[in-house]
């Protein structure tokens, strides 16, 4: 399974808010919090968010022509997003699969 050796890190940013990032075995960041959280437990809940059939996944080309994804909860809040752009949509989808996208 893709990403089974990924490492998660929870840390505080310069503003004192909690964030997480997911790093692949090659050192590349393959996921990250798209916002800071006031509590560590809220940050960890976002980090551990599993597949949710009610979430909406969007794939789009950014201004540079690279593919990205974002995941929205039912309330419209973005609960995940690509940390980098990809040359092909399938590569963005593969990265999203690490975060719970099931196609």
C-alpha cells in the first residue's frame, strides 16, 4: 500500500498553532495541515481523518498548470490539500490516496 512507511509529525508553528505534516520514506512532504489548530488534539484529529464518503475531493490545475487536490468536509471547510503541484492528474490522485481518497 502506498504510504505505509510514511511518518507523521505534529508541531507548533511560529504563531503557536498546531500543525501536522506527512513525510514519505524519501523525505518528501506528501501531506500537511492546511491550517493551524489551537489544540493539539484537534490537529491530531485532522491528521488521522480517515476516508469519509461525505467528503468532496476536488482535482484542479493551478496557475502554473500543475495538478492539485483539496478535500472538503460537508460543512465546506477544507480539511486537506496537496502540499505541492503535480505534472499529471494521476500523480495528484496518487498523493490524495495517501490521505484517504478512494477514487
